[in-house]
C-alpha cells in the first residue's frame, strides 16, 4: 500500500478562508458607500450658499464697510486676527458668474459664490443687505451687521477697479 500523504486544504480551512474573504469584501463595500456619501455631502455643501454667508459674516466681524460706486460690491477695512490691516473688495465677476473677495493689491481673490446671475448690495447703517439671484433661478437674501467706514477716522482710501 502506498502511504503517501496528500497535502491539501481541509474543508474547515477552506470555509475559514472564505469567511475571512467575505468579511473583507463587506468592509470594502461599506467603505465605498461611506466615501460616496461623504463625497455627495461635500458636493452639496459647496453648492450651499449658507457656508459663504457664514464665511463672509466672520470676515466682516469688527470691520468697517464702504459701499462701492455700483450696487454689485462693497469694500471692507479693519484688522485681521493677527492684527494686520486688511482692505478687501467684495464684488460680482459677471462673466464668471461668481462673487469674490479680492485684496486691494489685487494679488488674488477668494470665490464666495458660484453660478450668480445678479447681486445687489445695499447698506443702511448698520445693516448690509445682499440680494443674490443665482443662474438656476434661486434667490438668496442675507443680512450682515457692519459699521460704516468713516474717512475722517481712517487714512485708507479704497482702490477702485
């Protein structure tokens, strides 16, 4: 009789291997579903105008504003958290359909809203009102508290574009 032992996996080892593979596949499936869900939330948050409203509200805190010559923008002045002077112009770039904040040296800009068709800023101390109409037809009205810039108290002159 040939007493050669055949080396192979037992049924129990095979079942255990399949169980481990099944658990790994389940974890990967859950991970992809979670990442898709987070990507969708991030996309919706980028489209959400409320985030930019909060951001602009934080930027305006403690700063003085001066309306621009047109109703589609305004300037704000003051000091940032580091104590450095800031001088920004918030306005509508009509061709691109975006509202941006740009510094006075025009060294860059920060987009606040995309897909904007029209915007109107009105200032009646101490309330700055923004009425924005998006290209998809939605309208947004936001209110910001801000003090008025007085030329007598400040030695800055806003740059015009």
